[in-house]
C-alpha cells in the first residue's frame, strides 16, 4: 500500500492542467449501452474509477478501444471508443460494482435497451448511506418492474419503458442521470422535475442529444425527454473537472502561491470561487484557464453551507476546511448532503487544527497561525486531498497513509503538484 510524504511550507507557482471530470465521464461511459453504434469519448481522466467502469462495461460485452494516437491520448485526455453492439450480458456483478457507487448507472441504459437488468447494490466511499431508492422509484414510474433479492436489483420492462412525469423527492445527481438515460429510449415524453442541475448532468444530456436523443431544459431543474427509437454514433469531449479545479485553486490560496489552472472554466466553480475570494483569494479567468493567488491581506474565515448545485459542493467541503484551519478568525462549515463527511476532522486536528464538530452536521473552525506535519490517515476521496492541502501548508513533514482513495479522483496529483514546486512523493509502505 502506498503513502504520500509532503514537506510543506512551499508556495506553489506554475500551471496545472485540469483533467476531464470523473463524475461526468462515468455516466457518459454508461451511455454507450444505449446504442449499438460506437460512442467516442475524449478528455477522459486516467483514474481508478474510470478503469472500474471500463471493466464493468467490458464484462457486459462492450468493446473498448483506447486511441493512444489522439492528442494527449496516452496521458491527459485519453480517448475511448466504446462499442456496445455485442453486449451479451445484463448482469452487473457484485465483485465489479461493490467498489464504486457509480456502477449503478448501467441500470437505466440496460433496462431501456434490453428490457432487463440485474445490478448489484453499489458500494463506494463510506460517507453516508446514499440509497438508490430514488433511482428505483423513478424507473418504476417509467413502467419498470423491480425486485430486490440477495443484494441485487432485478429490473424488467418486458413491454419497454413508457414516458411519464417524475418528481424527485430529493435532488439526486445519480438518479437524474439514470432516468435521463432510461427516458431517452422510452416510448413517449418524460418530464423530470426537481432534477439535479450539476454541470455533469448537463454534460450527459448534451452527449445524449449528440447521440440523437431529444432532451430540453438542460441546466434547469425540469428536464423534458422525448423518447426516440434508437441512438446513433457520436464523438464527445468530457467537460473539465470542477472539483479538481476547486481543489487546486485552494492549493494556491493555502500555500500563498499563484497557479494557472489550464483548460478549466470559471462558470463551473462559481460558488467555490465566490467563497475563496471572500476568504482572501484572487481569481480571474484567462485565455489558458483560471489564475488563482492569495491577496496580500492574507486569509480570513468564511461560513459555508454545502448545497446541491449551484450551491457550494459537498465535494469541496473538506478542502475548504483545510483552508479555514489556517485562516484568521472563525468559520462555520455546515454539511447538509452527507451525514458522515467530517471524518477528516480528527486528522486535521492531529496537525494542529482547532475544530469543534456539533451534532455531526456543522463544524466551527478557529484558524491557527500554522499547521504542523504529522502522520495522518485518509478516510475517503475528498478527505484525503484535504490532508494533502494541509500538508502543503504545514511546517515539517506530513505522511498520509491509505492514499488509494486519491487515485479514485485525482489524476497524476503528485506530478502536477511537484511541477509547481511542491515537495511531495509517493512511496511504498
């Protein structure tokens, strides 16, 4: 098992290329199941979750070719061509699904195209229950027959899916994506109300339209899908990763350096940018991407509540907490999306942070002048990168164990940070 060693206190300066968004790429990959024509996706990040989804799709019978001759095809921005014309299996096995929650995204397209699917209940980070009941209720509204047996979702639509109106009881990104894909091939019109508005959802809708779907209302909380009989081949580029963008923007602020985040866009991180600017960062859009630095006045505490998009994302909460730990004054961070997402707090406190958690829903962070390097343990994807940020700002050496979580969401993290002056290395434990 690997660990990461960081010798902190060095301002980061330079350029960091922003990879394609993992949370957009995974549903886009699943969308290949909706057609017997090839779907070519570019700007795919090289991440463990992408490999897991590729293995799952291959197990279902999808042929996957990587184009290493495409621009940057073998490194940043990989290009996959996915061909589901020979799919011969509608069983998503537990051994493949258990490691990644997004695996449940094959349920909607398999059901829509083949009339049946058997998908294991998913796994993933231990940051809350995140039930799939909304996915299932939505598919039932489209006419699916669903049973849960021995840890598997058994779904059938022997007469095909039928368009209908479905109101999400809670905003759910995954359920919105699953129903979008299912409704694309349903008979008639589907209206999805209280739908998730995240850029990754819009990216999926735009890709489906490129494949011949008829989706309107993209970017709003009401999506209308006019079902079509079949989808066609398409080429589509994954949008930049807004969470990676926000993370490296925080790295510039917490170290007092200046970073240009190449290939990203400010409109993807508006709520994060507003928060960072209030905390003492300077952010501007350039021809290359986004430039981020810290103001001469230093950092100050700000209050944040995590909310569905366009609010402050839960996936940036841990990173902001690391920043608040070294900001002047106090800040209140309230988590409303997941119930177990303060597992990084004890680790940050080992480094000298002053944090008090109340009722597992809010944390008061009182800024300290400096953090000190310490041995810490990653508990989930975003918690692990918050420890990296803290280590970059701390005095002395920070050793982070269980860093396999990082590989699920950050492509070439050590290389990107090292190129900007960070003293960071990965070693075998």
